[in-house]
């Protein structure tokens, strides 16, 4: 925070561009209760678990709704996407009950996510040194859909429990953007903090491969909002000495800047009607990626994508869909891709069909008297 403010005032063009063109939200501490415990113990007496939980005993990172399991169960029943969405999955009612076992911090973060149209996020943690990306939940083997075997990449093991997100390649790009700019995260001779290096010297790993858990903030953010969220583990010492903080800052400074700049990669635009009025909650569909996003209240949207050419469509209730080809380039700077939707008659047609019990409407033959039933139906339709 100090760096962004000072460099902005000093005229640093990179920081000025980032601050001017980006809405940046910073949360100094998500778990102040745990921080107090870790601070009292200090670096020598603390361990990786100290300060991990809130005062009420909640692990905040595993306290969010498990939407991934709900999505996979719906896929098993072939309900996705016609009857069960592949994006913005609603929070289960039992989770929102007042007596639900949910931390106040978790409720606050979920309300915060619903209020702001976040695009990219990261939660900073300790206890390891790597970047973790979704899915964090491991899909049971029995629920994994049958598919043609694909060749494994060099960095992956043959693990049938791993379920990649539709944005797997984008998540890897984002994770690498942080890890590769870090001064020590990809150093092979350091190894892991507690076990062997799970990242194959790349500094990144899918959460379910490294530490499977259900109800993570990353999975919730991906399936309930437009935001792509990752976990960044900054080191093995969860409470370093004050004398070590300056070096920790130098290790992460370029990574933080590079990561935040990635929010401007992909496509962005406005969805409006023919009168120029914005359309909120319109769905943006990218061909080949089975995960959609929605426009914000002002009809604007942002979609992080890797370089390439994409077939993109915008859809909204009561409007005809619009399709465009949008190109994403390697340079930072999202491609503008706007949509103008025309009104559709389908909403009125569905209403008329529902009034008639979704049965075909009988054509009235001129000159033939109507039966009492036909006369009643006509009156109902009129």
C-alpha cells in the first residue's frame, strides 16, 4: 500500500497506469484473531498451525460453501447447463441460515464478493512457498465422467481424482505470472517446507493435487462470482522477524505488480440494448470454455483469457443473442468487445404458451361456430 501511494505520487508511469486503470482492493488481514495468536508466539515459538483458525475455531479457507461438489453432482445427472448453471451457482439455503456453522469473517467476505464485480483475486498465506489454483476440491473417482484419455503434460501425474477447471490454462498463466517473477519461488534447491517439491520446480500447483480440501475460497469465488482467485503461499516461516521483512518485500514486489497487471489481459466491453441502455446480468459465453460470466450492474464485463481468437456471445433474457469473434493479443491491454442486443418476442411467446398449458393453440376456422370450451380459451387468451 505504501509502495503504490509513494510511487504514484513520484510519477512512476507503471504504478500510475495500474492505479488509474484498475480498482484495487486490499485486505490487510482476513483473520485478525489468528494473527494475534501468531504475534504473541513470534517466529521461534510459533508453528504453521498457530494462527490458522479464528477465535471460534473456524478455518476460514475451508469455511465457504462447497459448490464444486454440487456442480459435479448436477453434471452426473446431465442437468448442466440447461437446469443447473456452470457459473454463478447460488449459495445453498442451509448455508445462509442464522444458525449455520459459518464464521462472521466468511459471511463478510461473501457479501463483499457479491457487492463488487471482482475479476482477479489472490489470498496471501504462509507455511509453504508456491502458488495454488483451483480446483481445490478433489472430485471422487466414481463421479469423474468418462472421457477419451488425453496426453499428460510433463508437470502432471496420472491422478484420476484431479478435476481441472474449464479455465485451467488461464489459471496456470496467472499462477506462473506470480511465481516466475518471485525471486526465490522457483529455486529448485530449496525444495518444499514440509514435504517434497510438489511443483516440479515451477512454483505452481493445482490445489487438489497438493492439498485437497472442500469449501475453499478459491473454488467458491470461481463458481459463484466472475473472479479468478488463487492462493499465494509466501514462505515457510509464517511470522518472520522484522529484520527479514524488507527482503520478503523485495522477493514479492515484482510478482505483486505483474499479477495485478494480468487483470488487463483478455476481453472487456459493454452489453447494451438498441437504445444504448446497459443490460445487467447478461451472460458472456466464450466458445470452448465451459464457464460463463455475467455483466455488472452497468452492463460492463471483463473476461481474462490467454492470447488467441475466441468466438464470444452475449445473451440476456428477453433479447436475441449476439455473437462476435474477439482476438486476444500477448501485450497487456484487454481487447474491447461490445455487444448490442435486440429485443426478442420469445418471452411473450412463452407467456402465451404457458396460458394454454404449453399445448398448440387450435386455429379457429372462419364460419364454424366455436364450442363453449374454445370460446372460454379465447377469452382467457385475450
